[in-house]
C-alpha cells in the first residue's frame, strides 16, 4: 500500500512533466522573443512552461522524500539520488512553494545552473516510472 501511495505522487509529478513538455511545443511560447535575456527568463517562469516545470520539479522532490522515508531501493534510482542535484532540487522546490522576495532567487538559479540538471531530472523521473511499472506488476 505504501508503494501505491508513493506512486500517486509520481503520477502527479509526471503529469506536470507531460504538461511541461507539451507547453514547450506551443507556438505562443516559441514566438516570444526579447533582446533582454532576463525578460526571456522572466517570461518563461510565469508562462506555462515555467509553471509546469516548477510543479513537476516540486512534485518529483516529494517522490524522493517518500522514497527515502519508505527506505526503498533500486540501483538506478539510488545512484541518481546520490547526486548533489537532489539538494538543489529541494532548494528549487522550496523556492517555488515558499515565498521568496527575490524574483531570481538562488534557490531557482542553483538547480538551473547545473550543467547536468535537465538530463538528471529526466533520468530520475524515468527511473521512478520504470520502477513503479515493474514493482506494481509484481503486486498484481
């Protein structure tokens, strides 16, 4: 039952990932241009892609918390959550879900500046998905 409860949180996070991926294909987003890079970032943050990304990242961190609390193990997931990116993702989640006075708070910047953060977060999301598919099939 605990695994099913954790799976629910992954489903919620993954749905935000789907919305994020789809929003990146939206012509309205693709057509936005500005000479000021800060305006481009600001527009991204408050438009669909940034909103969905923040909720996906925040939700995925909840899955990590549950994973650890339930003391679950999987070699691929364990290796991914051994990364310093986990703490950066936690800080990003805190920045997104706790008021920050600074629009471009370091909590957002830290995760975004990491070169491997995009691939890492996608790999982690996929690893959780594969884990739940495999383990929940065994429970049937």
